[in-house]
């Protein structure tokens, strides 16, 4: 968090948001808090090249919370934004299939 506060407009801050969110989701089993940081990333860096990956992780977090409706919405957003032929689109499509 110090990196985010001290250097808010740097790639280090971008990496920190993702790392914090990943830590909450994977190590602390706290998808609510992970979503908060993923959302902050998407709001601060909407044109970042990793936005699709972060949205995919948001979908995973929704799944962790058993909120399949929100997960499905996120995966559909990825498909519409990146297309079915992209790697992200393929992953989103696969996750959609697994939700059914």
C-alpha cells in the first residue's frame, strides 16, 4: 500500500494493486477484499494492457463468493471486449461453460 500511496502513477503502483488483490484472494481467502483492489485497478487504469486479466481474476473472485451471476457477467464482458479468439476470451468462455 505504501507503493500505491507514494508512487500512484507508476507501473509499480499498478503491480501493487494486482499483488494486493491476488494476496487477498489466494492467500487470505478473502475474495471481497480482493475484488475491492481489482476494482480500484480497473478504475485507475482502464486502458492498462492487463485490464482483461484483472477482469478475469474478478470473475474468479465472484466464483469464490458463489456469486455466479456476477462471475458470468464479468466473463461475458471479457468476451465482448476481447473476442472469442483471444486467449482471454477463450478462458472466459471456458469459465462460462464451467458455471453451467
